[in-house]
């Protein structure tokens, strides 16, 4: 080896001295007593000459040899690595008559490289809850070092540590990662550390976490049911057994607002709430909100219920109309909230004081709760609207009354002979037999009664003698009765000659 290093070379006048670590090569692995070979060159044209080659380990002087040639120098120096571990740096230093130079740094590994490994879970596994990661780390058996600890890394962050003896060259064990609540892809590794500072990290193990989320359910009341009074609401919050978590609270949410809360410290949390529905008629949405000690939440599927409502039916006042006229009776059905009850079934009865042409109609209220029914006026009328109780609403009844006016139409001779009998003929629509009739004559600015009678049918003929000559205005009045309002006939002009 030394002979090869001392083979002649030609150096230029400008060549500076050089030093080189020949063996071991950079990145090499060594152990025990290691022969480190060094080489140096000097250009004699400048009056310089090689003196000695020195070995530096980790920048610390370790030994030297004198040069056998003034221009070419070689050395083989023994380096004891039996007490060393890990990576170390080597340098050659050539001392000449005029100067000294150092070689480039050569880094070598003393002993076998430390290793770390995993045995489970397998790469590509699906995991949940407490995940046990098994593996270990090893050191070179000939090196004066021991494994100090193993760390479990999840996505590069330490989540668990296992202490080792510190004297053994190998350490194996299992570490646990609590993956509760974590979802998706993650990388697992084991990191080994030695007493003297060596370290190694295992290859990445890719896993996918598939952790069940908490579940909240609301079992009663059932969806679309009708409730009233104080209602018992039953709910349940559950944490999956694979998860390292427990319940904290179960809350009742009505229309988005929390109205009750029950604490819990178990994985299964049943809860009951007393919900007072007074004043809350109509539809409402119920949900159970489950919270865990680990900060996770779950909300049940919305349950829509109907709080029973009393109903009210109102009828518009009926007009006073002439007998025979067509009138419309109208009304509205409302709930406790004042809104119309769409689709309410309303039975409307129309009767009159004479008991003729009574009507009974079943109607369906429009989207605003309104309804209407036409009828023909016969006599004084009574309209009743009744709403039967349903699953959602209570029953209700309303009554209103409307008056009927009699229709009196009369005629008399346009010219009448003085002291002769003339006839006033009246058609009495909307009157009953025995209705009081009054014949009036306009005298000055007021009407005065000149005759009275009672009707005997729908046509009334009134014999009348006008004893004074002149032109007169007369009319007939029918009195009000239990069946009709009073009526006044047309005014008749009579010329008496």
C-alpha cells in the first residue's frame, strides 16, 4: 500500500501541498481496530518538503507518521474504535517544512447502523380506537451503547414513549395510540434512541382510521304524532365501545333551542325530559343533542310533532236583506295561534224562522281557514257553523243571525171618483198572514194613518173611499214580526175628482 502511495508523480511549480484520507472511504462502515491510510504531496520547486502526516478523528489529533520522501508522503495509522459508536469524521494533516494543510472531511459509521422497525399493524391496515403498534430497535452488538427508549410517531409527532433498559442492544415492545375521534389516512413510525445519542426511525406504516362517531336518537314521541300537556321525551346518546370516550350530556332541542339537559358519564346515556307544551300549539321540531367528554357531538334525526290546538270558528255578521234575495254566509276557522286552519271540515246549517228551505252544507276551509256558503233569504235567518274535533284541533261552534225584510208593492187607480169605492191592491212578499198593515196619506210634511188592517195572504186588496177631492200621495206599511222586519210600499199618486 505504501509503495503504491509513493509512486512518482509530476507536480507543477504552482501546485500547493495536498493531504488525503485514502481509506476508509466516505460513508463506509468500520469496527474494531481500523487502519486509516493517508497520503500527501509537496512541490519541491518552491523549496518546500514533506515532513509528516497526521490523523485527526472528530477534529482531535490521534497520531502521525514521518514522511519517507520529500515530495510524496504516505502513512498507515491504526484507529481504535472499540469504545466508539455512530458516525465520526476523519482528516489527514500534512506538515511540510513551510506550512501544513488538512484534507477534506471523511465521515464513517462505527459499527452497524442503529435500526428501528414495526411488526404491526400492517401497512394499509384500517384501525380504530386504541391502536397497538408493536416493534423495536437494535444497536451494533459490539458497540458500547444501549437502547434507551422507543417512541411512537403519528404523522411525525410523538404520541407515546416506551422506556428501555439502557444496557441492552435491542428493545422491543408495544405502544398504544388512542385514535378516538380521528379519521382518515395517517403515518405510523417507531423512533429508537440510544443512551449515547444514536437514533433510528422505522419505515412508514400507512393506516386508515375508521372511528365510529357518537350516535344520538330520540325515540318518543314519534314523528308526526300529536301531543298535549306535559310530554315525556325519551332520548339516548351512545359512544361506540371501541372508542376511548364517555358521554357528558344529553340535551333536548326544540325548534333549535335547548330546553333541557341531562348529565352522563357512561358510554350509553339514556335521558328523559318533561316538555311542557302549554301555549305551544302547532308544529314543532324535536332533536336530541349528545355531547361526549372528548368534545364530540351527535344530533338525532329531527322529529316533527303537532301540539294539539283548540280551534275557534267565527261567522261574519249577516246583512238584513229583502225576502228572496241571495246572501252569502262566511266565516273562518283559526287555531290557538290565530292562524287559519287549512282544510278544516265545517258543517254550515242555514235555517229561517218559517222553517222553509233549510240548508245543511259540509265545506272544506281554504288555505287561510276561510269558508262561505250562499243562501236565499226566506225570513229571519240563523246560520250555525260547526267544526268537529280532529287529531290536531278541538271542536268549535258559532252562530249568527240575519234579518229579512218584507217586500210590499201596491197599486191604486190613478183617477178616482169622489166618494166612490176604490181599491188599493198590494203584493205582500215576505209577510205572514195576520201581519198588521197601515194605509198612510201624506198630509203636509208628514204621513198620517187613514186606515188599518191585517193581511190574509200574499195579495191584499184594500177598499178605500176618498171623500175629498184633490191629488193625494198614499203608501202602505207592513209591521215587523218575528219572521220579518217592517216594510214600506211604493208611494202612489191618486187624483180624486
